[in-house]
C-alpha cells in the first residue's frame, strides 16, 4: 500500500474486491481510470476495471506510457474480451487511451502529477476538468475522492468539489467506504434520478398545458375576428 501525507496506509473499499481496491489504493492511474469508467455502469464494476485491465496487460499496475503507445485495436480487444470491462467497451477503451496519451504529453505519464503540486482546490478542479473524459461533475467527484480518501487537500478543496465535498454526505463514489455506504450512495443516486424524472415530467406537463392554453386563446381570438367580419357584412 502507498501512504498518505500523514504516514497512514491508504485503504479504499470502492470496488468491493480486495485485490481491485488494493490497486486503487496504491495506483494513482488506476484511480483515475476507475473514475473515467464510472458512468452508465455500477460503481463496483467501473472501479474493478483498472485491476482487470492490468491483469490482461500482464502486470500488477497500469502504466500510462504503455497504454498511450498500445495498438488501438489490440487495446480495444482488452476491453471487449469477456467479461467486458464496460457496457460500452469500445468507446471506453478509446477514452482510457486518450487519457493516458494526455498524461504522457502533459505530466510525463505520472497521474499523481495532476494533483501533487496543486495549490488550491480551484486549480486542481481546473486540471481535472482538462483531462479527456472528465466533465465538471466527474472532476468534482474525483476531487472529493482525493480529499476524502487520499488526503489530497489543497486549500478550498471542499468548496471546489461542490456538494460532493460535503462532509458526511453520501452522494458519490467519494463517500464509499464499504458495503453500507455503497448502499447509501446508490439510494441517493436513485432518489436523484427519480426527482429529475419527476421534474422533467412536470415540465412537460406544464409545457403541454401552456401550449393548449395558447391554442385555445388563439382560437378564441380567431373566432372573435370572424364574428366581427360577419357582423360587418
């Protein structure tokens, strides 16, 4: 295991598989790749991906330089081999390779260089947001993960992470420390999806009602005009 700045071993329980979590705890690149894969699949599946990929590449860790230079078709085959590393293995293989190519070009292939010398949370968020495949939300979640579980805490990191940086929250993978918290995070995600669906339905209903009201009003105005024309005749 690697050690945090406080000297304590870093132990994570995100993938819910000891060997996969051990890799996440000692490999910055594995953690980044796991975050990249964390979309449209269960969180455990996404964060087990780096371990499975390392196995298929014949090693016990991931190397950004090796992945960046890998034959694209062969690399895709590592993702599509059963069991597939992702629901969309082809597109995610491409994104992982693009991420590693960016790390090689901008950070000498060292994933940890993205955050080790970041002075503020805003600076770190900007760096994460610049990574291929990392939108603002994903960047904020990973920033929160770094702060909460990897002791990477530049000034203002919680604020930069937005709601994901809140202490005691159960919003994202940053808050998963075991089976119970995984269940809580999953429940929060389901509630958020249900709320978003309800809001979308309400908006659609309002839009439909407004459209009907407008049509009715237009029809009435047309009828009045027709009535006036008839009266003049």
